[in-house]
C-alpha cells in the first residue's frame, strides 16, 4: 500500500483540499494582529484608547485583533497603523 502524499509538501496537500488560501489568510491575519498588539503594548495603549485614535468602536478593534477573523479591510488596517504612528507595507510575492 503506497501513500500518495509521501514526499508532498503541506502546501501541495492544502491546495488539493482547496484550503491553502484560507490557511494563508489566517496566518497573515495572525501576524497583523500580533504586530498591532505588540505595538499597543509598547505604546501602553488600551483597546479603548486605540479605538478612539482610530475613530472607531472597541468592537471594530476587537475584530481587527481577532486572529481568526480574516475579514480585514485595508482602510481599517491603514487606520490602525496611522493611529500607532506606523505605515502599512504590502507586497505580492512568489
């Protein structure tokens, strides 16, 4: 009995299952949420304070910080970055 997946990469397996894009989106969101949380900690900003600087609600900020919620808009991301004194840098890669 041979296993067709021996020698395959995780990416290959995920592509076969059509889950690669979803897993990638979750991974990217985890990094973004972690970076924002780390910067909040460094600047000693509470969620309430950052939400106020972003001119949004705490509920919207909680969605941004939720690593499993991948429905992130560029506007929200740019707003959070600006409120933290940062910029957003995105690129497509191979």
